[in-house]
C-alpha cells in the first residue's frame, strides 16, 4: 500500500465539473474519492502541499514526434517522455513517421514495448493511414487497431487521393479509430517553405499558400459527412480552415481541429533573418490568420491544444532555409505559451477551458481512459503554478533536441510537478 494526499490545491477537473480548493487522495496509483477510503496507515501517507497551485488531471499532448525507431539522435521514446513530464504531460500520442514507419503491427509492438521499458509517461502510438506513408495503398488498419493504436494518421504526409482517403476513413470507422490528418495539398503547396504572402515575396522564399491547407480541410469535411466518421485536422494554421471547421461543426459534422502554440505566438515576420528555428509545416502565417485562430479557440471551433513536438539535431537545422527540416520541439514550452498567451495576455479562454482542451477533449476524441480525476482513475496528475514567471532556456530541456524559437522568452505559468500512476515523475 502507498498513499498520497495533495493538500489545499485548486482542484480543476473539467470531466467532473469540479473547480475548487480542496484535497486529492491517491492510493496504489489510483484516485480515491474521500479520505475515509484511504486504507494505508497514517505513517505511510505522503503529503504534498499544493497551496496556490492548480491540481489538474494529467495533461495529454496528442501530437508528438518521438523519432524512435530510426532517428534516436533527434529524440528517443525515453528522452521524449522526459520532456513530456517536464512540460506537465502524463500522456503523449506519437506520430507514425518513424523508420520503419508505424504502418504495421510489429512496429507498434516495438514502440509499446520500448515505452513500457523506458518512458516515464504514458505513450500512445498512432498508426499510418497508408503503407509507408506514401499515399498509394492503405496500411493494414484492422491489424493496427488490434495492435493498440489510438488513431490513424499519415502526419508529416497527407493522402492526396481522395478515394483512398475515403476508404481509410471507412476502414477506421469500422474498427472504431478516429482519423487525424495533416492537411496539405501537394499541388497547391509545391515546394513552399513559408507562408505565401508579403514576407515570402520580399525574401524570395517559395510560398506555402493557406489554400493548400484549406483545400484538404474541405476534403476532410466532405469525407466526414460522407462516411459519418470523425476526422481531426492537425495543426490548423489558417483563417479559412477555422471558418470551414466552424461551419461544418455548426452542421453537426464529426470534424475537429487542434492548434499549436507557435501558430499563435509568432507570425511569418519572424522568418526575415532566415533562422530555421522558425521553419515549420504548416508555416507561420500573418497576423490576420493568428487572429482567426485565437477567435477559433475562443468560440470552441478549435477544441484541442497540442505541440507538434518535432525534434531535430542542430546539424540538421543549421543549413540554408530551403534545405532545413520543418518543425520545432514543443513539449517543454507549450503549457507556458498557451497559459501566457491565451489566458493572461489575450484573455481568450480561462484556465479551466485550457485544461479541458488538454484533457477531456483529446481523451474523448481518442476514446482513452485519461484526463480525469474521477475516483478509480489512474492517478495521473499535473500540478501547475498558473502565474509563475519563468524564462525559457533551451539548455535546460530534457528533450534530446534544442530546436526552439522560444529561447529566452519570458512566460507566465508552468507545470511544477508531474505525477503518473501516483508517482512523481518530474518536479521543478
Ligand atoms: Zn504535421
């Protein structure tokens, strides 16, 4: 027997509509409803003082690249899980663009085994929609479901053939998996590396037009309706995508969208010094797009927050802009950025909604047992200091990579302790 009492925190549990100062009881890795149900002898009960802290269900990041198998020099499942814990995340969902790609049950089994042996947080794998993420024929979606994936996605790539995508969505519906999609029309985007607009023209960099995302969001809305099945648009970056998703949700369609912090923290103006830590896919866009994303978060159109944590080694990013890989690390800065920008600076949502977008919303979409402080649930808990001021220092990252544009940023709000199955896995 082992037990812990977390005392005097502001317990925010959106799944149970709980928000108030109180205590939280844990025994043998599970949440216990009341003190009288704690059976451990008093001498064996640990106490954590959570005064002035938020006690939240363990946060879920449903968009993470862990790079294993295949690219362990960028990140391993172990180092990525450490970064997650340091960012306040108890559950992360990893993308299938590894080497070999996660388009088959044995790679999923390998990831699950590796996660059990090395990761301090829960790692939930996704499987590919198409074999080798090539968009030519379907991956064995039924076997992937049996192997335990929580969703299918070709993230990093996008199935261009609408008929193949339709069959993927129908297959996913049959086996009860949501479909996540990286929305990029290859013909419209071409070799684009930055948002098509003022800065791409001025700098002479190939443009990535917003319509390149919106065309696929539109396709996904049509297929969600046709197949009556959920499609989730990953890392939404454009005003047109927000408008399309808003209209489709108003019609009751099974469509959703997520936002990454860099798409609201930065605009394409940041690329003028050709610094590759501002190169991501989809790209940073103009202020009008940022404003539309903020509005989409405020009115519930965009319902999930995620990092698109994409580690790359220095030597890979330290090349000319066109040649550098897309993406930045995000697990250790996303909570601070979203609290600082959405809650403190722009007042778009309150802390309760922010926690809901990191817990209830992704748990419901993925149908996983997480994101709640209900009695009997796994004691996955994040303690958050919502107003702590801190400065991002990439050299303090637990991630194996340092590719972040936020080094030196002063933020308000940070996770201070991360608990998985009742055990502290990280503490500030
Ligand atoms: Zn992507």
